[in-house]
């Protein structure tokens, strides 16, 4: 079974509520807990690339993600990313990387908060990265979108095809 690289970049998915500060912040990734909780038996390699809100990401951060995709030995890559600029990163990866299947996903509500969409989106993305053709995709809201053909609808809180 082919190993899947999971690149963690932050975003709402991995935020937790800091009750002392009264704010959502980064502490660490929730992925080991998620993989254990979901009883995932797939061979995966976790890589913390950065823990940032995607609104704070610049070109240098996106190129760091592209370098991880390019340099890793795996051909199937799942990226945990903030939803606000996920489409920007996906389009950059589509220009920079070929010959691999890359699926980005995230969450509108942090994994650590009740009623989060993180686990659902992660499960969809993990299945999608195993079955999709080579290319760059976004898995959100139960859909798989090809990069360049998707946008975040901020009014409805969903991703949609364009």
C-alpha cells in the first residue's frame, strides 16, 4: 500500500481555544489524535510544514509547501490548509508540481470545537487522494474540486465550483 504524505500548514482545522487569552490559537496539530480516533490503518507520513492562519501566508510560505510536495518521496499528498487562501495555494501547486496527486482540505470550525467539519473534510480528502488522478484538488463539503475551478463562498461558508 502506497504511503500518503500529510503536510500540515495550520488553518482553522488545527486551532484550539485558549481560554486564558480568549482566542483561537495554534498549539500543535490534531492529526495524530484524529488518525488514532478514526482507526486509520493507511500508511501515512506526517509533516508539520508550518502552523499559520492562511490569511498570514505569503508567497514564501506557499513555496515552502511546494518544496515539501516536490521533495517528498510520496506521490499522494494531503495538505491541511486554512480555507481563506486554500485556492491560492492550490493554484500555485498546480503550476509548480506535476506527476503527483495533491488534495488540500481544511475546516470552517476547528477540530477541537463542537460541530466541526474538520473530521468529515479530512476523511473525504484522505479517500480522494487515494482515488483521484494526478493533479491538484480541494476536498471540502463532500466535494472534490480541481484547482482553478473552485472558490470559497464566504456568505454561505462553503466551497463551490466556478
